[in-house]
């Protein structure tokens, strides 16, 4: 599918969709709990549906209604053995469900598509093998896992993937004995780990935290709170807020929690640093354009914000430097390269570094045809880049937005953008 954007004068109000990251964690906790749970979640996406599919394959019964998901948990005594778990392109689904499948001794086989089979599973892969499981070769599908995970001492580098950490934290309480998970070096994307810990706490799982050491007692039981609510997604709302910083008139996002544990709420302070005007009222945030100046951005805890912020940097006077973002090379695309290539094709002055980007802002962007490289965040980035261009912009393979935000172009139109999907 191509998205042909002929005008991107955006303004108005848009509701932030439900947080994909929080929804996936709450679905897993609900499926492992002692009683049914209703998850109020107005939106879904390909990644959320991948998690639902994997949980159902193990024996849960998750049904979708207009307002959310009803989760009837799987029986821990009657797990479906030998199931095929289809993760699609969802890295979180694979990295969360693999340790859980090992903890429950499901002998499951994982399938993935897109770039996901080539994305690394180390060092999680080696830790699972060291604690009692057998896994087939990395990079080949299906990925088969047999054996039962045992408790003990686990160690992961803190700067590889927070999803590895979250996957183990979700699984370790299911084991027969206690475990300790030690994170070495600098821990990146800490807010995503905090989001997992918050979900576990909501379902009665106790984790003791001492600096970068997580102590998880075995034989704990997930206890359903009966009903939980998924809050608005800061990661996807960030595209509208960044577009607002580029637009002639303000944009307001509703359904947004100022006090969220989501790390990507940092977009608000970063837009203020750029010079945009930001205001909060209840569950809404409004952004309008100011005099934009270049800044430095440490992306250690906010890698998913980089594409949207890079577009703001294109309009800011001076050189914006983004660093501590090398993990973006292991996303749905090499996201440092694809951000640089896409924005450069549109007329921006962007160069890559080993772990980030340098953007010389203040240059007018032009239209043209760009690829999104199968990456949902590159597609959304290209769309808001159209705000800076008076010419037609065409995004190829624009259906990639379905991974996290199926109605992205519908909301783009709601805000006044003119887009035709072909």
C-alpha cells in the first residue's frame, strides 16, 4: 500500500491510542493468573494480536470486544504441549513468550516473520540454555524450545535489550525455586523494565530490587485484579506532539497520563528543550510551535522517540546530536540508517554516527517517494515530515503502521492531513 500525502497542515485534537507495551504485559499477566481478567483497551494492533495468539495457543482463551479483552487464563496444570507460537514481527512477543514457554515446559515452537528471525536473542538465548532448556539454532524458524527452566543466578548485559530482562522477570516467578537476575554495565531502556515490574506488582508478583539486581521468589501465583485499564501510548502520541511542534496551529492529544511510567513521556520535556510550547490539562497535552533550536538528545532510555524527534530536529536551527541509540540498528530496520536515508532523501542534512545521528536543521524539506523499509516508525516519521514539505510525499509499504497503529492514517486525516491510500 502507498500513502500519498498532498497536504499535511495538521491541527486539532486526537486521542492517544492504547499503549501497545502495557497491553502486551497485562495480557501475559492476565493469562498466567488465577482468575479471569477484563483488560480495558480500546485499540489493538498486529503486535498485540501476536501476543494474544501465542497465549491462546498455550491454552488461554482471550476474546476481543469493543472495549477491550476478556482473558480466561490458561491452566498451569494443563498447558498445551508442542504448540506453534506465531510472533509475526513482534520482538516483544517473542522475547517475552520464549522464557515463559521455557518456564512452563511447553516444548513450543516459535515462528516469526520480517526481520525478526535475524534479530539477536543473545544473551537471553544462552541464559535459557544454561538453566535447563534446549533451543534450536538462532536465526532459523521454527525456533524450538524443550526442557524446563530452573531457578538460580541469571545475568544479562543491561545495554542489549530491555525485552530480554522483561521476559525473564515475567517467567521467573513461575519456577520451583528462587532466582536472581543481575544486570551488568549500563542499563538502557530502564522505563520499559519498570513498566514490567509495575504490571507484575498489579498481579501480586513480588520482586525485590537492589540496584541492578532483581530477586524473584519462585512458586508465586499471578492473582487477577479482575479489571485493568491500558493507558494511552506515549510512543505513538509522540508523532502527533512532534508534528505539532512543526505546525502552524496546535495539536492536542487526549487519553494521556502525565504521571505514566512509560519512558517516552520524555518527549514533552524534549520538545520544551527544542523551544516548543507545551501545556497539560487533566489527561490532555497540547503542543504548539515555538522558535526551534537544536539540542542534544541522550536516547539511552527513549530509543522509540528518535524517528519523531529527528523530524523536529530538521526544523530546528543548528546541529542536533542524538547519541546512545545504537540499539536502533537492531529494530524492524536499522533505524539509524533508515531515519538518515529517509530524511536525507527528503532534503534534510542528516549523518549517522556509530550510536546516533547528527542533524543540521533549518533546511526546507521537499516531497518525493520514500520507502519505510517495513518499519512502522519510519512510515509514521515520513508522514509527519510532510508537515515541513509543500510538495507531494509518497510512502511505499505504508501498511507497516499496522504493527503498532493501524489507524494512523485515519487520525492523520482527522487532523486535517490529506492522504490517499492506494
